[in-house]
């Protein structure tokens, strides 16, 4: 689905043209979209992401105009959606390819409550915990639920970063209080 935006443009008064402006049509389809392969459940995944993360929504669902290796005419072929404002396309390609840890969404969080909310949503919906703030949703897509307290501690460098890193290495879901305590020494 193409999203049209009308924006008001103004002309320069010194040019002698009336500064009231005019409406200009622009195509707002992004130049770069993350394409994620699903085994015929892209719409379910997109709906879950839209319900879980702010600034996320399903923007379009497209049905196959004919039969294809992963499905039949009329099946949902692609789903356009955003995750925290990042444009994505879910492709229902069938079981040929699966997600791996080589790709993940890293979600920066500001509080333990926010960290818990995203982590629990993913795990509670059939996902799996992993080490160091990583988890995998029920569709196999990997997520790093990463408190800013952790990234700030690691960026500090030196002994402070080493202590925070060592604390992180013992965790599944990141514990903000434990990272902050380790950072202080």
C-alpha cells in the first residue's frame, strides 16, 4: 500500500509569487524496508508486533494474484508493517527459510518495567529466552531487549564496563538494578 502525504510548500515572497502555497503530492513509500520471511503467518506476527511495541502498526495486507511455491491464489502473500517506526515487509514464503540469530531487532528500553513488558510479551506468546537480553519470538525472529543502562555502562569503558559486562553474561533478561550495581562496583 502506498501512503500519500500532502505537504504545504511555500513560495518566496520576493519572487513575486503569492506566498499562500500549494498542495504537493509525494509518495512516502520508504526506500529501505526490512523483508522478513515467514512460514505463512506473517499477518499474525505483524499483528503481534503492532500490539506489543509503540509506533508499530500493520499498514497493508496483499493477497497473491496467483499460485506460488508457498501458497495459492488469494492467500496472504505480503504484509506491510512497522516495528517502532521501522518499515518491514512480511513475506509468506513457506517453510524454505527460517530466521536465525544473524538478524535481530535491538529494542532500547529506559526502565526495568519497559524491559519486562517487551520481554514478557515475547516469551509469553510462545517465545524462548536466551542469554544476555536476547530472546526469540514464536516465529523464530530474534530480539535484543536492551536497557539503556546496559549500553551506557558498556560505553563507559574500563573497569566499569567490565563489571557491567560480567554481570550481563550471567543474565537472560537484563536486570537493570544489577547492571547499575555492577557499574558502581
